[in-house]
C-alpha cells in the first residue's frame, strides 16, 4: 500500500527532537509511525542546542516543571544506551555536572537561596567558596567569588543525539518523509483524521502529534491562540581548543560554556524575540566572546569556530504544551523553550502512553495545551 493511503497509528508533524523522540518510543512499541518533516529531520532548534541537561541549574522554583525535568534527566542514561544499541552512535551523555559561578557574595547567596528547595527532593547541590570553586574549575577567573555545583546535571551532543534518534527510530520501524510541509490538521466531528500536506495530499492517522517547534501554532487546525508558540532566538559561538580545558558546563552571569570531548567549547546564548530572523549578529558574538573570556580567561587563546542561531519554542507561561489538544487523537509535544533537549525523553514517554491509552507516567495537567484556551479554528 502506498505510504499515504494507509492509516498510521501516529502521524508526527516535525522531525526535531520531540518528533523523533516520540517516533522512537512509539516504534519501539510496534506502533506504525510516520514522521512528516518540511525540511530534513534535525534541521532546526534541536541540532542547534547546546545540549545542557540542566534539570537543577535551570530550576528556580518547585513545581511540575521541576518534577518533569528530574524524571527526564533520570531517563537519559537508558535512552543513551538504547540509542547506542539501535544506532551505534554515542550521544556523548556526560555526567559532567554544572557549575554556576558568582562574581559577588550577594549573588552567590541569592543563587543558593533560589535553588535551596531542591534539597527537599533529595537533589544534590553544593555551595563552593572561592578556593573550592578554583579546585573544581582551575581555569575559572580569579575574580570569581563563589559557585554552586549541581553534580547530577549533565550534557549531551545534540547533533549526535538527533542522528542517533533518526537511525534508531527508522530501525525500530518508523517511516520518514522529508520535504513534507503539513498545512493543516484534518478532523471529523471530535476525532482527528490526519493531516493535509501543502501539495494537497491527505495523510491519515488515528493520532496526530504536533511537534513542529516554534512553528507549531502556524499549522492550521492546531487549537492554539495566535502566538501560542513563538520563536525565541538564541545565538551560539563555538571555540576550538586542542585539549579540553574543563569538563563541566559552566554558567556565568552573562553566558554559559558547554565543553565537548574533542576540545570544542560552545558559548551560549542570547535570548531575543525577533521573529524568525536567523542572523548571527556582530554584537551578540562580541558580547558572548567577552563574557566567555571574562569567565575563563584562557579561552582568549582558542580558535574561533562556527556560529549559529535558532529558535526556542516559547510559550507565554514558559511551560511546555504536552497532551491532548481538543479533538480526540490530536496531541501536542511542543513549547519546550530552553529545555527541549532535557525534556525529550519524558515527553516521548508521555506521548507513547497517551497513544496507547495508558496513564501518563506523571501528572501532566499543568502542561495541558488547553490551558491556553482559545476557540478551535474552523476549517
Ligand atoms: C541556541 C539554543 C540553545 C539551546 N540549548 C539547549 C540546551 O542546552 N538544553 C536544552 O534542553 N534545550 C536547549 N535549547 C532548546 C531546545 O533546542 C528546544 O527546546 C528543542 O530543540 C525543541 O525541539 P522541537 O522538536 O520542539 O523543535 P525543532 O527542533 O525546532 O523541530 C521542529 C521541526 O518541525 C519542523 N516543522 C515545522 N513546521 C512544520 C510543518 N508545518 N510541517 C512539517 N514540519 C514542520 C521543522 O522543520 C523542525 O525540523 C536550545 C535552543 C537554542 C535555540
């Protein structure tokens, strides 16, 4: 039967980490899955990310997002093993820890206070004075006064992760169509029927998972308000060193640094609301370089590598949109903003549970797409 005449168990719109993660989980459970990607899988934010699994460093308050993040971080080791087995690719999951560096004592106290709630969840975090910080991170500037260490936060290499997911999903039975632009969701009564491509063909699915990142609310028939998901641009500059200077992810006041095993260091990132403009700007590169060299002076000797930008899928309340979206069988997996790489395993687990009619692995009410309540669009 031709790909498009059959009815898929799940049609996934978008081949970023959310689409590929869901495809991998579903295909592993023998669902018949088709990923429709307007470009090629991994074309956008997911491959551009720094790869910080910052469940703790990114959490400034208790609540459902923190629980979601902890569960997802905990699933990464099993994901990395399964992906390695299925694809042969090492996604460079490194339990490197994250260090947040403070330049004055008041800032250090504030950061420690903000993250203090995490101890109630049994999470490890350690306050570092100047000497302890220098011992852990000898290359940090002498101007640094103190630090907060999150030993269980980690990092991965997103391009490798995306490549591994693509291969693993396909080897588990998922199908892919690149160059397939989904124009709208097609529903009949209260049930989803599939999607319509811009070339006019209908792709039928019992479930449709919208995982179109920053473009999710542009797909017609997705019941999100205008601006329900918008692009938040981030720019990154890459430096090259012959030998790695440090292993940990380092957060400073004006940038973060993410090392790779081969000596590269990513400097991130800006946060800009400039629509879908893809430029890398001179001022962003200057500011990121200044901040990075201030934090770790030896980076001044590094060779300048590539620079790029892409779009974090941002929602107004900064919570992701995961779950049913009105019509039966219509699911959203989007709006993960700064933490989509971190949150991919748990999101995929939730989507698989919903497709197979199981209870999600944790309470997902806070992430309901219906919280942004707008009238469904008529088509
Ligand atoms: C600079 C930067 C640094 C980041 N660093 C981190 C980090 O360190 N840690 C972390 O956890 N997160 C990080 N993020 C956030 C993370 O990258 C995102 O949250 C995540 O990648 C979103 O994944 P996604 O699959 O939803 O979107 P995307 O990766 O953007 O994928 C969406 C896909 O949908 C496709 N698509 C869109 N519309 C259609 C359509 N109509 N039909 C068919 N296909 C369509 C697109 O082509 C795209 O391939 C960073 C983001 C940026 C920009």
